C-alpha cells in the first residue's frame, strides 16, 4: 500500500482544507519553524489510529482541533483523510477489492473520534489493524518524530529491540496474539 494523498481540515494549524499529493519516491517537507511540518506527520499518525494525546504533543485528543487564532475562531471538528494506492492488492483481506482505499478520522469536541474506511463506519481498532502488519501504522518506526533519534541512542536494550521488531514487521503478530489472548 502506498500513501498517495493526505487531506486535512481543521487539524492543528491546518484550519483551511489542505490536500497534499504524496508522489512516488522521497517526499521532503520544508519550511520555517512553526509552519506545521511536524503537525503533518502527526496528522498521518492520527488518521492511522494514534490514540495517545502525548504523541500529538497535546494534553487531550481534542487539542488536535484548530484552537483559534487572533483572526479566526476555534473549530469544533478536525478531519484527516489518507488515500492509499492498493493496486498491488497488499491491503489485508476484507479491504482488498479496490484500487484506492480512503480512511477518514474525524474528531468532534465533546463527542470524540469517528472513523470511516472506504466510506463505511469502522472502529479505531479496524483502522489500527489495517496497518498492524504493514510495518506502517501510527507506531511505525518508519515515522521518526523530532527528538526520537537521540531517544533511541539513549534507550535501554529492551526498548531498542522493540523498535527493531516493529521495523521487521512482526509487531502486528504480537498485537494479534495479544488480541487472541484477550478473547
Ligand atoms: P519546527 O521547525 O520548529 O519543528 P514545525 O514546522 O514542525 O516547526 P509544528 O510544530 O508542526 O511546526 O507547528 C507548530 C504550530 O502549530 C504552532 O504555531 C502551534 O501554535 C500550531 N498549533 C498546534 N496545535 C494547534 C491547534 N490545535 N490549533 C492551532 N494551531 C496549533
Ligand atoms: Mg517540527
């Protein structure tokens, strides 16, 4: 699965609808301090089901909603959509019959998050599981947060091993085993 588009509306500093085309190859995001580069990466994590507000640099999940500026009122919703190219049919069973797969997460103040996958209402867990085996996902080692390199250098061996396991794509197996044990 390839990421081809990221759409944001009301997410953090992206108050106006923003549609980013993610072309093949390496994508660089450049801009002055505070222009929203990290917010973009957070939007990507968020739409894949990230549920820890701290991973969004917030105290609560509603902190991702545009909080207002001197000239603009705060919003009540934030929405992020991620479009995936699935022409190689690598999406997990059940999601694998279309060339394009779109995931949308929307958060509403005092209500919380709702997810859609290919236009249908789904649970957060369905979206998280979609990425669990793909070595992508909100917790993917492929998404490197600012400051994470120095954290990795200073990490204990067990934490470092977890990063290597996730990078090797076996994190999803652990997650499925854990789910199976809970049932
Ligand atoms: P740097 O180069 O310093 O890493 P950056 O381009 O990564 O900067 P971000 O951290 O993505 O910048 O963006 C920070 C900006 O986003 C700040 O101006 C902050 O006020 C704004 N911001 C964060 N959350 C919200 C929110 N909920 N509503 C409005 N603006 C927000
Ligand atoms: Mg940054």
